[in-house]
């Protein structure tokens, strides 16, 4: 019979199992196993239990030594030969401590005597039959009953335990073993008190002699055979913690995006709506004071759309202000002095930078009901460029962009905000190098010292947006807009030690990129 059926049988007809621990000894099964099986049966309503804790004694190391070698007095008695022994010899053989205790006890029990003239010890009895201390210790060790004389060996002990279960089975007796345990007569040097929990077990509301096999799912086979009609189904456990999902890792790029987003949010930036990959040339270039003859506007650099090829919904007044600025300047600028073509601006393209979205947002800020209010904005999204593909360039990548608009901002503010942003992503040494963008003046490339790579690398581009860009958008003349941008891929490649961008992004990307833990801060 298996453990489950044994447990079910023992509590049949209102009977009780008085103590799982005693029972586990009787059937020679680990108590934890019994408790495990019991709990599982309780879970399905077959059993009920009441916990009880019991105190019991265990032998110390010293006491275990006596059980093996005999009590100090017996060891001493044995060490005395027929022609006697002197104390020095005994100490040499047994050690001082043992001789001290052993001599006292042996003299008291009159097992030995001391010859006054020679000072030697001699046996007074021929042999010693009983070793009371060891018997006492053994009865403790065996968890024996009060009358330790009753139980000499394991067999007898098992018999008693059996009797005990039979008695409790009849539900007549309520004695527990603990009440009959050997009282603590011995010194704490020999025994320690321990605690254990065991259980009284009775039949539960759903008791049955055999545990029903519960079906956990309805299968096609059950439907075919008709078994579904009689099967008992396992109840759903809606409280179960469930297994932790093994999937769902963030891709390295998305992980870094999440970190950057968090940092920018913590710095008080709001996210821009970047959900438009198709953009008009107007917002991508013209609104940014990028002349229509600029080489970046060539099909060699930019992906233009054939369908739909044009955007016509650009506000008229804005169009004409931008045209005027390109053609003739304004606010102190001379403009580019060429003939601006509306058709060029209407051409659709895949945006080449997220600065197109920043321009839209600045226009919205300038024309917000109630007038312009200062703002801190950021975006992290995809951009497209008609690039020759190599280890560090793809035709599409992600840009991180930050924009701050307020009255009277300076280059110092730009350096400050960039320094803080990069400090938070783990780069503290920065250098700024003059650069050129059509829409910013001054412009600065940002170089960072990478502590892991131990070299200066270009990590971003930045600048103060030109009045030629801001005035046509409708921003008040004293409003300054500082901005910076960087690619998301580069810090991710550095952080994850990825040498080829194609391992990170696109159809050749490695699965490890989705699982790897961060190994270095960028
Ligand atoms: N748009 C720039 C680029 O594509 C980045 C940039 C953003 C530069 C904002 C200055 C200001 O690299």
C-alpha cells in the first residue's frame, strides 16, 4: 500500500491517527514525507489535522561518547587490572576529567577500593553487570517511555508504538508520547531539549478509501470515449502564484530606450508624439531653415515616397512665413536669397531625424491657446537615411532628442542640461566641439570619454535653434530653444559590447541581444 492509501485507511470510520511522528517511526518513513502526503490530502478535503508540538530530549556529544564507550565509572572500572592501578596510570589512559568523575562513582558504588599503604586502586567486585547511566541515555536516545526498563531494543520499541497506534485507533486513549517521555533527570551536559511539530489526523469531509484521480484538462480522447461525462475535474486554483514567465525579455535596444526615457522623465521632460514615420519635406527640412538645395535633400541621402508622394495640409500662413525667411530673411537675417518652391516642401519622405517632430511641437507651443509656455520635451524613435550599410550604419536607426524652450536660455544652459543628461547615463567627462547644422547656431558636437573603452567618442550633436527657424514658427523673439540629439544604437552597442550593428538590429540580430544583462554603463 502506498503512503496515501495507508493514511486514508488509518482514519477510517471516525478513527484518529494520534501522532504522525510516532506513526512515521512505526512504518519507517521520513516524517516530512508523511506530513507532505497528509497536506496534499488535506488540500483535497480527504483529511483534517491538528498540529501539536512536542518537546523531547537529545543526547549531547559527551553523552553519545558514553553510549559508545560506557559511562565514566564503567570505563574506569575496566581500566583497573587485577593487580591494581595507580592514579597517574589511570589519568594517562583515560584523561583527568574522566578519572575524576569515574573514581568518585566507583568508590561510592564500592566497585573498587584504595589500598592505603600503596595508594593503588583495586577491584572490589569481579565484574559490573549494569551501566545505569548508559541505559538511561539510551532510553532518552530512543525516545523511550517512562519505564525505560521495558524497552531494551528497537523491536520492543516498535511494538509499543504499534500498540499506541492501535489504542489511538480505537479513539479510546488520548495519551501522547510526550507525557510519558523520560523526565529530565540528567545534567544539561548530557541532554538538550528540542521541539518538533507533529499532527493528529482525522478524516476530512471528502474522505474516501482511495484518492480519486482528478482530470486537470478536458482532452479530445475524453470527448471521443465519453469519459468526460463521468470524470472528476481538478478545481482551478486561482490563488496559485503561477510560474514566472520565462519569456518576455526586453531587446537590448528597448532596454536602453526604457532607461533613457526614465532618466528624461526624471529630469522633467515630456515625451513628444513621434508616431509618424512619413513626414513632409516641409517639416523635416524647410521648417528647420534647411535650404532646398541642401545635399541632404537629395534622393541619395533621403528616402522619398512615391505613394502618397505629397502632403498638402501645411498651414498656409506658416508656409508663407517660412518661404519669406528662406527667400529674403528677417529679424536681422538675410535669408538664403533663392526662389523657394512649395512643391519641394510638399514632397513626402521617411523622416531623417526626429527634429521634424520637435519643429511641429515648437509650432504647437507658439500657437497654444493662452500663448507660449516654457517646455522641456524629448523623443526616442526611429529615423531613416539612405546610407551605405556597414558595421556601424543602417538605413534606419533610433534617435534620442531633447528640447528645452524658454525665455533667455543660453549656451550655458545647453551645456548644463547635456552634462546632466550624460551624467545620468554614466558619462561624466564631456567635450564640446564647434559644428554646423542648418537649424542651430551655435552648434556643438558632443564627445564623451568612455570609461570602459578608454577613449573619446562622438556621442551627440546639439545647438541653439536659429531665429530663422523659430520666428516663422511664431515663437516670441525672446524665446530661446536649446536642443540635442544622439543615436540610441551607439550607446547600446557600447554598453552591450556589440561590434556590428547588424547583430543588434534587423533580421540578422542575435537572440542573445534580447536576453543579455547589462554589463557596462554607457
Ligand atoms: N537632428 C540632429 C541629427 O540628426 C541632431 C540635433 C538635434 C542637433 C537637435 C541639434 C539639435 O543629428
